[in-house]
């Protein structure tokens, strides 16, 4: 994205004096970490967990240092491990799969639906083997995977489900917030996300047992209500800092208004762009009433735009002052998976990727979509209608 195009639309993140004061108060307090459940040092982490759980309509929220370790922690706490297979969307950021690798499990990549651009649930059953233990549906751009349908499959095969909601803050599908359909839902608060503290993550769930295991794993194997130097199981330190939690608490207050505006403007832009011959915006999955809209992908037909490719499309938009962001390359095409540069000593030969198996012909939908798709960043939808109309007219001018 060019600096020129960034100047024409709202900057991200958006902050005010309340955010600044929240950080100043943490510094002045001298309590720069959260402490333990029975012996709080700071209060922001504990309060944010309650506030985020309430917003996401979940019983529990466990705050962690980033979204990647949120996935890892959920899988570990759900007893995933050595050689287990985990089905995940092929169209997502690398963390959705690298977190699986971190648990010594094996990701299995699932192609996407050509209109919704999220995991095609109809392809999941063909990927299930005797080694399959979990599914990670990724709600790209906040758009829902067909969770009711997916949960029936998971139930039939006794599989756990961890929803990747890194893009789906506030998304709702068939009346239920995303993240509440599966056994756990994970969120990212990385700098570009719609709710951000620069870095950070959270796991939501409704199970008392799972919440306790998540806390223990992310805080050095401790248990709530016990001595700080008693460690009951293998754990690590993925605690969120008081700084992150403080800024998330103030940002969460602003989120509903921003969320409503993103949804309103995204719907407007979707309708306008879909009227252009050769443009198809990512279709909200039927039943989705709210979306996080972290990214706004659309697919173009090159022959309708003079035969230009996606790189040329991006450059033309940026030159005309329209901000864009890069699409995720399909996981199967990344060097680490294609060349199997992963954990030593593990056998990845049963995976549906690697070497010749990473050929695009085995993932035809996502390969095609990636080759001719463009994305807008979420902050574009905090702009005025006048600027959105300018986006539409600019794309029309490329024909």
C-alpha cells in the first residue's frame, strides 16, 4: 500500500486521551503485570477477560500474548498432540497452521467456497481419517463458516472444533456470536485488527474444565487458588500484559460504534461493487447478521479489465489513492509447507500438501481466487460515503 493512499482514508489505530490515560495509569500504578487469580498485581487483565467474555457472549475469556499462541493453547488444552491431524482452511494467515505445527500435530488443508471464500464444509468429510482429531474453521474477514453444518460433522466423528476468530470480533451467525459454536474460539488483537492493543489474543469458551486447563497452560502450569510456585502440569508463559489489557479495555468501549459503521459501509460498498460487471465481493455466508470485516476481499475477472493481473490491479488502485492490503497466499503454496521445512523428527508424509501434493491443481478454488482477488483494509470502512463512492468510481475507471 502506498503512503499516498494511506493519507486519503482514516488512520489506524484510532486513539484518544482515554487510551493515553489508561496506559499512563498503568505506569504510575507500578503494577505492570496481572499477577495470579488469588493475588492480583494489576487489575486490567482480569477485568478485560470479564468484559470481553461478556461482549462475545461467552462464559470465559482467557487473555494471552497473541492470537497465534491462543490457537496453540486451545489445541493443547483440548489434548491435541503428536501426529494428530487438524483440518484447517487453506485460505488464511500462516498462524492458523503454524500453531498446529507447534503442538506437533499435522495440518490438513481444506479448499474454500468460491463465493464466501471460507472453508467449504462440504469438503471436510473427505479429509477425515483415523488420525483426525480437530477442525479449525477460519472466519476470513469475519465471514462465518457454516458452523451449524460443521458442528454436526464434528459430532459425528467425535472431533473438537477451535474457531479461528482473528477476523471475527463481533461477528454473528444464526443468532450466535462466532467463537461460541465450537469448543473454543480464538481472537487476535494484533495492530491491524478491528480490536487492537498492538499485540494480544484471547480464547473464549463455556466449559469450566477447559477454562481451567487454558489458564494453567498459559500460566506455567499453575492452578487457580494454589501457591504461585506450585506447578501441576506442563505449561508456558503466554500471559497478557497490563499495558495490552488497559488499551483493550478502552478500545472495546469504542468498538460497537466502529463495528456498526463498518457493517453499514461494507454493505453499501458491496452492493455498489457487485453492480460492476466483472467484480464479485466475498458473499456473506447466509445466516450471518454481523461481520468483523477485518478485510474486504473481492474477486475480479481479468478479461473485463483489459487483461490486467492482480499486481497491476493493486498498483492502479494505489496510484489513484485507494488503500489496499495483500491477500493471504494459500497455505499449501507457502515454502515452509511446500518444501516441508517444519518440525524435525515428525512424519508429514500423510499430509495433503508438500512437494508435488502442494500443486495448485489439488486446491483449485483457492488457487483461482488468490490469483485474481484484491482486498481492502478494515479502516477503509470508517470513511465517509463520499470516499467509498470514490473507490467505486476508481474501479469503474479501470475497465
